């Protein structure tokens, strides 16, 4: 990391998201889908959010950007450069100071040519041409999205996010469909963006890719944050704190590809206590209680094996 001791850009505390659910008959209730998310990104940092599909990664991005569907409610605190975000302030920041690289390439406007798509609202032709050049899209300036490959569409989304010179990029699974060389280039671009004193929240299910560039890794499981570790902690299983993170480590190709038995539960099936309990070899009766996130060895973990003295 070239840019050290930066000020916080994004601070998320105790974020939860619930969806209004209509039940059989006339009742309705709120189904909690994510809870207990504490994520922050400072100047000069790439923070990766990793976790299986359905663990709540995109909902986190959508909550920060004010893009949750109308039947969702969120609670908690989201601050940008020290200021609490409400709906109005979010409107001002979105696309300018905070840019999203969306998960879905279909979010490109099908009726807008690549050049205009990247130019966006600011219309600065010089910067747009430079970005098109950097991303190998100069030839594609006059194409419509349907004329572009999946990899080109990903590069258009990346170039569009960089157009307004934001302070923070939230990249939601930015690499599927890119060949390995282009995926590595995208990671290098995020690294040089952060090294200018900016921040990146990199959402991915690909830990190996995240480890190439991220400073810190936040691990989600079944809608909850179970661990935050330094990327350097992934050098050895013993440096990791949570049994799920250790299982993810063992499932990485470089560590022998050992699969994790069982499945992540759906939001409606989650009971009180540790969300990983049904799959954990270390579970004890205390794991059925609500478990706080605790600071341990420069990271944070939600597990009874790491409770502060006196609580265990
Ligand atoms: N509009 C919605 N209505 C109800 N549940 C939803 C909605 N969107 C997402 N979810 C649920 O929230 C959970 C997390 O989703 P998501 O954030 O998209 O996961 P990820 O990005 O990690 O794959 C999933 O279990 C999903 O079923
Ligand atoms: S809290 Fe208990 S069940 Fe959950 S990961 Fe820790 S030991 Fe396993
Ligand atoms: Mg997602």
C-alpha cells in the first residue's frame, strides 16, 4: 500500500436490511436478510467483501448507494467522509463521489452507444477518450452494447465508473466474463486508483483475485459479517479467526481445494445465534446466543472462540 494512514471515506456501522413479506392470509412482516455489517474504507485502501452467492454482498452495495428496492428497509449508520448519509445526500454523491461498477452488465443502456455511455453526465470528451483508450475501447466508441462482448461490457462499466473521478468505487463482482489478463488489469487499475488516496470496496466471490490487490478482507456468511482480516492473514490458516474463513481458505485451489460440507442457510431459515453453527465442528451450546463482533489480532471476528475475557 503506497498511501498510508488515510482518513476514512466510507464507514458503515450495524447495517441491516429487511424485506417486507406478505404472508398467506392477510399478514405481513419484515424478513431480516442482512444484519450486523460493519465495513469501512479509508483513503488508499481496497477493502474486499467476499462470501458465497446470497450472502448479502450486493445488498450492502445497494444500501450504500440508495438503490434498495422499495419493499426494503435499512437500519444502521452509513457515513461518507464523516457525514451521515440520508436519501438526499446520497442522491448528490451517487455517480459523482461514489461510483458503482454494477454486477449486471445489463445495466448498460441498450440504446446508448459506448462513447456516450462512458461520457455520462459530465460530457468531458478529453477524459472520455482517454478512458476509452486505456480500456481498449476506442474502436468500440460507436457500438451499441449488444455489439460488444461480455468482457467489453465489463470494461465499459469500469470506464464509466472512473469518468467522474470519484472518491470511492464500489465494484460489485467486476470480473466475471473477463479473461484472466483483463481481470488482472482491472485489479491493477483499482490498486492504482486507491494508491492516489481514493477508496475501493471490491465485492467478489473470488478470494484469490481479491487477495492480489486488497488490503483487508471482510467475510460475509448468510447475511452477516463473520470476520475482517488483513489480506496478509490469508498467508496461513492459523492466522485466520473464524471457522468459516478457515474453511474458505482450505477451499482455495492453492490450499488443496477442500470443499466445505453443507449449505449456507436462506434468510428465512436463520435462527438465533451463530449463522455458521450447523456446519461448524467447534459448535458448543454458547453458539446459540447472539454473538458480538470482537477485535482480535488486528482484525474482527464473530465467534465464541474469540470472546473477550469474562464473556466466554
Ligand atoms: N428484492 C429482494 N427481495 C427479497 N429478498 C432479496 C431481494 N434481493 C435480495 N434478497 C435476498 O437477500 C440475500 C442476499 O442477496 P444479495 O445481496 O444479492 O447476495 P450476494 O450479492 O452476496 O449474492 C439473498 O438471500 C436474497 O435472496
Ligand atoms: S460461534 Fe460457535 S458455531 Fe459459530 S463459528 Fe464459532 S464455534 Fe462455530
Ligand atoms: Mg451479488
